[in-house]
C-alpha cells in the first residue's frame, strides 16, 4: 500500500508561481514512477509531468519550460514547481504513483487557481 498526500495549492495571479508537494508513505520501495495530473470539471484528467526510476522526466506540451518535477528520495516527496502560471492552469492537481505490481495510487488532490 502507498499513501500520497498533496499540498501547496492555492490562489495565485497570472505570471506567479506555486510549488506543489506530494508526500509518500507505505511501501515506497515498490514505486517505479510518480507523476502529477490535473483535472477541470467536465474534462478528463490529464498528465502534467512524470518522473520514473531512471529520473527521466516527461511533460505535457502545455507546461514545458514552465513546470519542473523533482523527486526527493530522502524526504519521500515529489515536487512540482510551477512558474509563469496561466489561467488555463487552473485545476485540481493530483499526485500519482505506479508500483512494480502495476497498481496506481492517487492522492486526494489540491486546488490550484490562477486568477487576477
């Protein structure tokens, strides 16, 4: 079992920055990849950024150059640094983790609102 808890969401003006964090607990050794997804009402959840065991990063085209995903193995935390935020980045952001057994775990989500 893996438990994920997100934090760091909030309200920010366009052009501002936020840093999301995802703290993992449980069977951490089974995790092969972690990622951040986002969802707005009426739309499917979409991948924002992910990082695998090899530390290879993957980003959605819409966030490349603005968002950075980092993994702190010592703190068992994955961060998403979001810069130059735009109103279209407004969504609920979810952390997920995939395990060696093919099970995917999700956090409860954190709201990010970009508005002036």
